[in-house]
C-alpha cells in the first residue's frame, strides 16, 4: 500500500497522527480504495495464469476466461435482482453505460424527465441528444438538501415522454432519491426508467424488478469494489436498445449486423477480463456482507462525521440533515475558506484525500447554492473505519481553528 506522508506542526496527538501517516482515503464516491485483498489477488492471478480472449476460441484458457465473466455476470444479477444475467452488459464505467442507454433508446422528438441532481454523465449526453436529435428534457427541481419534488416529477409527464433518467444517489449532497416511487409512476404511465446507480451499486439495496427499473447503469470501481475500467448496464428484456458499438463478438461472424443475442449485442470487442476477474471478487464481498449491512455501517459513520463537523463554528454541511437517510457522502464548506485550500491542507498536512470543486455536477451545486464555491466532499466507503472518521473530524477542527486565528 502506498504511503505518502507529509508532516506539519499541527497539534493532533502524536500517536494518532503517526498512525494516519498513510493516506486516509475519503474519496470513495470517485473510486473505492483500498480494495479487498482478494480483488488484487484475482487480477494478479489472471495476469499470471491466463491472458486469453473470452468467447473467442475453444482452447482451455479462452474457456476459463469465459467462465470468469459468466460467474461475475451471475453474481451481479444476484446482487441487483436481475432475473436473467445475460441482460447485463459489461462496460468500461458508468458513463459508457449511461451513454449506451440514452443514445440507444432515445429517438427524434422524445421527451425525457431527469433531475437537477444529475452528474454530467447523464446531463451531457442528454444535452447532446437535445442538440442532435431534438430530444426534449425536463430537469425536475430538487431542494437544497437534495430531495426531488415528486409532485413536480409527476406533473412533468407529457404525451411524448419515453424515459425518466434519474440518479439513485447524489454524488454531491449524499441524498437518496425515491427510485421505487419514481419507478411506480413510470410504470403507470408506460414510461421506461433509467437509473444512474454510480453512487449506490454495492452500497444500497437495489432490485431492478421490485423497483421497476428498466435500465440500470453502474460502475465497477466504486461500491462494487472492483478496478477502474469496469462497469455495466442492465437492459430489461422488454427493451430493444440500439447498440452503442458495432464489431466483433466472437460468434455469429457471418452476419453483417450486430447479433440479436444478448449480451453479445452490447459487448463488441474484447472485454476487460482482468478487471472483471477483480470485480467478481468485489461483488462476492458485497454479497457476503449484504448491502443493507454495508449501508447501515456507512450511514452510522456519516452521522459520526456530521456530528463532529457540526462542532466546527460556522461550518456548513450540505445535503440531508443529521438523522435523515443519506449515502456515505458528506460535503461541507467553511465560511471564507476556499474548498480547494481546505482540500490541499487536508492532503499535504494530514494525508487525507477528499475531493473539492464541482464534482462533475454543477446542477447539484446550483441546487445547493454552492455553484460559485464548490465544496469539500468527504466520502465514506466500504473500508472506512471509525478511527479514520475521528481523524478527519480532528483535522478539520484544527484547520478551522488555525484559519480563524
Ligand atoms: C452520480 C454519478 N454518475 C456517473 C458517474 C460516472 O461514473 P464513471 O466514472 O464510472 O463513468 C459518477 C462518477 O463519479 C457519478 O458520481
């Protein structure tokens, strides 16, 4: 494990600080780290023992590659309540999955309901589809804490509405959207639902059947504990999505068109087998632990973090209040202190990794009233400990004191 270490003459107790001289990682909303050891072991083992293309060859190594991918697809289906694992296509990240869903489903003149909490990975493809296909988009408002106005969402349906595209969890405010209720509304109106589960896959219970989700985009490198370069899209069997990429699939080679059979239809080109071998182990850890237990633990740590930060004079916490539902993402601001300065001091003087700025979601910052400043985002994940949370609280308290004096 790398250890970056900087020191300052700050006054946090010697032992505590020495113990934290390795990186204290609070950027799980971007990518989770450290990964469970079995993830790295599976990737290393793959690279050493095999290197063949899955689905492209009848030799033993190619079959082993296919088996790992099959196994991961099955485990993902188990986790996400997907009936047929072949309805899950692997992608390079959540952004690719979202682009596949939006551009493969939306046609000239369609209307989409989205929200003011979306990441640029939803907003930019939608804006591109507005410009190029005349797609119409309504961004349903959210309040400052990141709650969507469900009445406004219900009022947004039009005759030409074909899709609702919503985040499950805000990557800035940590709020959780009522995907179940939105799914019910969509089902009644005959409108399909795309959910961006970038912040929740592996960290919150998700069941595509129970929640009426037709398309679910997820990254492998966040709550599912896999490597960067992995992700996926669940595509309901009722939807015939136009493929995003065309090319070789290892089978049906005599056909000039992309095969109809899933998942081949959506997986042109060689897959990231080493990444998927690692992701499979991450998913197994999540399945073993259970998303309810993971969420409960991360929520408790978020409450501890919030309670500690609330002791800092003038500090503004964004998102849901103490005691309310949220993910492990806690964003905050100190009056008159630039968030990027706070981020830099946390990194250089305390070895604490947080994210600052607009977090690829200017809409959410606009909603929270922080578009001009951005915020400091401390995000808790699977590997976060209580001691680490206490250390972050002490560091922020100390920086605030020093800054004030
Ligand atoms: C809400 C949300 N959507 C989409 C993405 C994009 O995910 P990826 O980096 O896997 O493409 C992120 C990444 O942080 C996110 O937070």
